[in-house]
C-alpha cells in the first residue's frame, strides 16, 4: 500500500486492487463494487498531475518556444546579412 499526499492509504498493486475489489463485493452489491473500483485510480496519487505541475510545464514549454523563436530569428537575420553581403560582393565585381 502507498499513501497519497493527504496520508490516505491507496492500493498500488494489482493483487491489492483485486483483494479490495473482492472485499467490496462481499460488502455491497457487485455492480456497486464494480462501479466503485472503476472510479479508483489504477496507480498511486503520485502519478496524478497537480495544477501546479501543469502550470510549471506550461511555463517551461513557453520558455522553450520563446528560445526557439529567438534562435530561429537570429538564424534568419544571419542568413539575410550573408545573402546581402554576397549580392553586394557580386555587384562590386561587375
């Protein structure tokens, strides 16, 4: 068994989930136990993303794309400058 962030014990293995399901079936109608089990997480709470996790990912992703945009812009600026220089050189030769 594992604990979630609030200290509540949740099952973590298939064997524990099976045992829980079987126990629930003895305590309530099978359909109710099946429905309850279908609403439980298949993994521990540590695998669930929190809003703060998503916000951090959003910030990191935005920063990454800002960096890519800046690098791409710099590469285009360099290409423009090189192309202009080459045309200027050609004009000077003729």
